[in-house]
């Protein structure tokens, strides 16, 4: 007689028993050790052909309610055995949580409850008041949830009662079987994977699972996966690719778990492996962001052909709090950071990162989880219908192009100063480092702007910035010239003497020394190595100063010009003048000539008479409106005078230029004089 040490089963007979190790192993799966499967359920067995008698005692245990009781939640379809998962409906309804921005709604809701309570207690009819309050509540709810700020959507995405991955899966699937383990010794509860069917179509589901209460959150690590979770998801991706199951991923995580152990186990490598693998899978992939999608932890299961987002979901590279702490050194700036990050579904669709928005009920997904799940189901089926029509190569290319088109850059285009954003104030380049070509380009650009503004009769630009830049450059060149000529040392000594002087006024000797130093600098300036650059920058300053004067004068004349044009039109519209001008036009057309010199004397006299009358009326109109006219000339006489003056000026300038060119000393003195004029322009001596 032989007996098993850890089993209530007695074995009698010889050692030549027919029980095989595989039978013993298989029987252990059913909770009974050492009992062959053939004998399970038989209390006694008669002697076998080899004289073996077996006596089995089956221990009574409490019936295991797997995966949940026989009367599960009425909303769960398919019965008990079709949901092979440890995930069960909560026994108690979650406590309502009111977000900060929802408090005004709660005040209205409290009023409705108070009125209903009063009606029940007094027996009076308050139905009109209740209906009015309910209408106000619905309108306030609609107004609030149609104008949510980004940070408010972040708070909704993190709502404690928001439906989780498994909540949605059990609502949309006919059957779902959860698959466990990364085949590396660990099963991360923060990542759930499994096979399920929707309307008879089989899919591989995987997603990050948050808890519905504190206990579950601790168990699920608050939805933050470790490397084991990503490797489990990777194993299921290979499984789905091998069997041809389309993949649906649900993203809901603040990010990958960033502890020391996860880093030691290769958190970054696990995420990178998933990213690389997902781009090579030959089955359609649809990702749905149901809560918050944080950084690479979300992207590790988000490289899909289509990325869909619930209306109040967010998808970001860094949380608003982290971004605010980095940029503004305080987490209180998170509303500003959430707005700048562009993390909401609407913004991401505009940026072509997300491919669609799944609507939520007013109040968020937790207000009506089953309705939200139905919208997710419709979106999955529509996306899969579209993707499954593609061939393998087309599907892979579609996935690749989706990510290739994200973002963009442009080269060689000017940046609008109003749109240019810099976290650090840009420092002005040190004088002397700006090239002459760059300065000339800025001057030419300003000239073009002035010409264009002149054509459009509106000048609104600022030349002061360029003038200040040129002045800094010229001062730098003067300093370099003084240093090269040895004047700087003498000037420094003179400054020290002036500083030691008790009397603030300069003595006659000091003034004489200063004048001598100034004359010495002016005489030797042309010998300085940077004289060419100095001269060139002075000419640029002259050009831009003239352009500034022109722009200012032109800007002042614009109102007057508009007024003059208006008065001139009024004069021409006077009936008597208008009739005379029309008659004169007819006579000119009948004469067949166009130039005034070819008119006959009588017609020419008529033209001059009408012109004088128009000018006279025009002057009277201007003076009546407050515009004083000092003198007036006919157009022909003005053009003749201008031509004569220009001719005389050209002749005089040519004579002066010839004299200067023939006298080198005079030329140098004139150049020095120009420098003195520019240098002492603000305070002339």
C-alpha cells in the first residue's frame, strides 16, 4: 500500500501503477492533487486488472463565483461565463465628485431639490418653478460644457468617476477574454489586453486601466505602466498580427511609471520597441484617447492608423502642471500652460495629430457611460470599415504618412514680429559685428517700405530703431579709429584730469588741449584703418535720416492732401464750372489736336480763362476752409521755372565738383567738415 503525502487519495497496489505523471499534472489544475482524470468523480473503484484499488476523497470547498456572481450588473451583456475577467461591477455606486468650475451648477441643482422637498412636504404644486429651474440648469450646463477652457477639460479627463478602459470594453463587446502576462515573469495590472467581439467581428483590445476607487488605483498603479505592461502589449500585438486580428487600443494614462525599478528594467527600451513594432504591424490599428494621454507612455500604444479622442480627452507631451513648473516656476500657471500646449481634441484635430472627435454627453463621459461607449463602438466600426478596405502595403504607408505629416517647417520666410515669441529677451548684437551688407539691406528695405507707403498714401513705420543701430555702429567705428591713432590714451588721461579738477568748469588750457586733440584726430582720421567703414556707415545714416524726414513730412501732409483733393472735387462739381469744362472738352475734341501748343489762339485763350477761373475758385475754397495759399502759378509756368532751376543747380554743382576734385586739400577739408557737422549735429559749436 502506498499513499500520497499531500493528497486525500489513498493508492493501494504494486508499484507498477498505470497512473502517468501527465494525469497527475492535469488533475492538479482542477484543484485536486494526485487524482487521475479518469478516476475523478468516482468514490471507489473496483480492482483493476493489476489489482489496484483507488479510494478518492474530494474535499468540499466553497463554490467560486467566477468571474462575478450569477446576477451581474444588468448592463453587462453576454452572461457570466462570456466575460472571463476578474474585473467586476462595483458593489456601490461611486460618490459624486463636483469639480471647481461645476459648483454654480450644483447651486442650481440644490435649489431644485429644495423646491421638490418643499412640494412633497406641503403638498403644494411647484411644478412650474421646478420646470423653470430645470430649464435653467440644462441651459447653464450646456453653456458651461460648450465653452470649456483647456484646463477644465484636463480636470474632466482626470475625473475620478470617468469610465475606464474595461468599463468601455464590457459595454461595447459581445464577448471578451482577458489575456495576461508578458511571458517574462510578470503581469502588469496597469495594462489590460484581451480578445473581444463587436457584432461578431473579432478584435484585439489593449489599454491602460485606471482604478475606480483608491483600492483599485493602488492595485492598477494609477494607470501608469511598467516595462512589463508594455512588453505584455507587445506580445499581444505580435499575436494579433499573426492571427490577423485588428487592434484597438485605449489610451488613459498620466505617463509611464518613472521609478528606479522601471528604469532599471528598461522603460525607455520597452516604449521604443513598441513604437518600432507598431509601424510594421500588418493589421489595422485604431487608438482612442478616453482620458489623458501623457507623453511616451501613451504613445507606446498610440502609433495607429487613426487616433480618435473623446471630446474632453487630452493628449500631451508634458502635463500642464509640469510645463508651468518648468517655464514659469510655479504650478499655478497650469491654465496658461494648458492653453499654450494645444492639448485638447479640437486643437489636435486642427494640427492633424488626432483624426476624429468622439462626442460626450453634457457633463462628461461619467454622466452617461453607456451612451459614451456606444459612440466609441460606432467610431471603431466606422474606422475599421475604412481601414480594412486597404491592402497591406497601403495600410503600412497610411500609418507612416499619418506621422510624417505631423508638424512642419518653412525656410527663408520672414517672421512676423507680432507672432515671434521668445522666452528670453533677445540681446542686441555687439557693435562692429553687424556686416555692412546687413546694414545696407536694412536701409534698402526701409526705402522700399517708404516707396510702397507713398504709393498707397499711408506711411506708418519706425525708422528710429535703424537710426539708433547706425549711431551705435558709427560710435564704435570712431572709437576704433581713435584707438588705432593713439588718441584714446590721450583722451583717457584728459578725462582723469577733468575728474580731479575741483571746479566743474574747464580752464582755458584744458579747452585748448581738447581743441588740439580734436584737430589732431580730424587731421589723421583718414589714415585710420577703418576709415572706409566709418565713411560708409555715415553715408547710410545720412540716407536713413533723410528718409525719416521725408516720411515725417509726408505723413504730416496726408491730412492736408486729402482735404485739398476733397475741395478740388467740390470746385469741379460746381454747375457753372462743370458746364464750362464740358463745353471746352467738346471744342477741343472738334479741333482734333491734343497739345495746348497746337491750339489756335482763340481756343488757347478759352483754356487759359477756364484754368484761371478754376484756380481762383479753388484758392477761395481752400482759404474759406482755413488753408492759407501764399502764391499760385499756372501749371505751365511752374514746370518752366522748375526746369530752369534744375538746370542752373546742375551747372553750379558741376562747377563746384570740378573745383573740389582739382584741389585735394580742399576735398579733405570738406570731408572733415562733413564729419564735424554729423558729429556736432545735436549740439553745434
